[in-house]
């Protein structure tokens, strides 16, 4: 069964990017190949990915227009965006632009993932949209020893989570959680 997983990194104060959408704080952190939250192991279980337009633009800019993914990639946007100039694999990039409510495209997204996971690459509000409809199953968050004071929030929703696993990878604390749903207080009052 396809799970929807928000696999990301954050600062200690819960920012996934600084106010200028920079990830410089993240890219300078040491990591160990094969350690907790290992990317290669994670991506091996992913069948499709979904991201917002800001994340897509960041990937294109930082990869010099070369698309790094071989999996079907859905970009949720309301604006015109360019396709990648090329793909690192040499194959055409499988980038699919979509607009509208997440609930209306959930079957297509999960169908593209097949029996593997659907990875929410970013951003936090997009992961929140999945949580809003009860379609966010897990979070895997690498927490860096950095405090920005302001920036893009990790997951701007009020949610209860269950800790499933915790580990260390280089300078990161890696925590995997099951998403229970809205905070108990909100469920009781809402």
C-alpha cells in the first residue's frame, strides 16, 4: 500500500528554508552514507514524488537545469514553469505540472507511485495540505543544529504524531513519526 511521506530536513527552530528560500544552512551539514534517514535507502522505496513550485524552482536553479530524479515528479503550481533542460539519467524528465486541490489528484499521485511510497519533497504547506485531508502518513525529519530565527515553517499545521524511530546521522537527529491527525484538542473542539 502506498504511503505518503514527508521526508525533509529542518533547523532546530522548525525552518525548512530561510526567509530567502536558501538552504545553505542544510548543505554544509555533515552526513554519513548509510546512517539514519539515509537518502539512498529512502529513495529506493519511493515510486513518485510531489513538490510545490518553490521547491521545483530551487531544484532547477541548484541543479543548473538538470533534473536529478528518474521517478514521476508532480509539481503543484498555478503558474507557468519551465521544464528541466535535461535529466541526469539521459532519459526525458518525467515532470508533470498540476493545479488544484490535493484531494482531487490524490488517486493519480498514489497511482503513479504504485506499490511504493509517495514522497512529498516540499514545502511544508504542501505536506500540510496532505495532512488536512488525512493523507499524510509519515514524516521523516532530519533536524540540523542550526537556528535561523525565521524562515519557511516545517509543517504549518497543528498535528499529533507518534514517534516511531530516532537516530543520528552526522550532525543531524533523524526522527520518523506516524501522523495521527489534528491535535486532540482541535478534534474535541471542532
